[in-house]
C-alpha cells in the first residue's frame, strides 16, 4: 500500500509556490515502537509555513529538503503501540502533508472529542488559529470595555476570531482587509463595527484615522509592512500592538527598509510584543474549553475553505498568501 506525501524540493526564498513541492509516494510505514499510525483526514495550511521552509533562524527548525511538509493535521489512530491511545481515537498534531503518518506520541497535541465541535474545527477555531487569537489578544492586548481594536487580515482565520473576541470583551472593532467581499464578511458575518479595504480606500492612514475617531487602543497586526505603518499615527497613549504575523513581507533577507516608528513608541508610550502560540501549551486546554463554549452558544462564528486532495495543498498555500482563500484553509485528504 502506498502513502502519498507532499515533500519540499527547494527553498522558496520568499513566497512558497507549487513548484517548490512535489507529490510523491512511499510505502505505508508500520506502527513505530511506543508510537502511533495515523490516517490523516484534514491537513492545515497556515501562513507560518513560509518561515518553516526557509533556511533562516526561527522558532522551529526548517523543513529539510526532501522532507514531508510540516503541517498540523487531524486524523484517526489506525495503529497504536501506546497505552494512552487506542485505534479509533481522533487526534491532532504534527503529522505533515501526507495520507498516513507514523509518529511518536510527542507529535500528538491532543485527542479530539466530538463534543467540542466539528472535526475540522480542531485545526482552526479550536486549534492553532483560535488559540492564537484568544491568548495573544487577551494576554498582550489586555482589552477593556469601550476600547478600540484594529485588526489586520481581519477576515482571516486568526483575525476573524480576534474581532469577535474583542466584541465579546466590549470593544469597538475595526478591520483591515483586501477586498470588498471580505469587508462585507467582516461586518456582516464576524460583527466588526467597521472595516476597510486597504487596497481601494485611498490614503490608508487617513482612512484608519477616520474609522477610529477615538484613536486605537489595541492593534492586532498580522501583516507588518506598509499596512502597519499606516496605523501608528492613530494609536492612543499606552496603546498595545500585538505582532502575530508579517504576511505583507515577502522576504526578510535583506532586511526591508521602511518608516521608523520609534518616535511613536516614545511619545505615545506604546507596547509592542510578538506572539508564538507554542510558548503557551499549558493554556491550550482551558482556551479550547472557552472557545468551544462560545461556539456552542452561537457567539463565535468561523468560515472554512476546504480543498479536496493532497495534491491541492501547495496551490492552497499560495492562494493563502495571495488572499484568495475564504476562511481557514484546510485540505481534505
């Protein structure tokens, strides 16, 4: 029996494209000693993958050339040599872009229970995206009722959840996104008070200031670059900036030049902090419980963009960077 896999064939040096990957086959592995054999059902496609495949220092080691593309996935245990798991359990973890994964148990993040929500939610609103949104926003942003929150990539898998959590915390929410369709999605589906298409609104700094007449208390930034540059002039005293992504920067080598924001940090006494969700595993269970409760009550909504077939994964990744996805991008294996 053959196991189909997507492997990395070369470094992208910027935005990864389908030609940087190859769909291959290998023999289905046996269950490893003390480990698990997992049949993947859904694979995650995430903006962080650009950093994972480039040969630069980051919070995770680069995916090796010829290696299966690193990915979170959710699947069913079909072989177990561990007393903690049995065949038929559903689990999520680091199983990669492949049909079947043979892994040690330390690659498993958690068991997935049907009572939490749909299986796909374990990779999105109840997974990396939702947990990031909640912990980064509440931990760094420390929102107070009545504050103004601005979110970039506001219709994305993380941004859409941040906007809803901000609303649940009593904040006024404003989103930045790249199409009129996503502007409507922000306001009509995710409950933003206002949203801007940064590609068509003209002077973005002026548009941001107009949309936030009382200034911005919390900026949840997923883009960096020129989009973020337009925001700092509207930040309030003691504003907080959560740096969660840098989607607008195609390549960090050489270091891109841009406006210098240091004066804003002094005069407005701003706080900016980066966030990586893998620093906070101890808080994942309670966060999932909270997000799941909001899902069940109807207070939290999400959208998924599901592609069929393992071979669609590389193109789905490029579509994510080009902004043509419509919700959390997943691959149905």
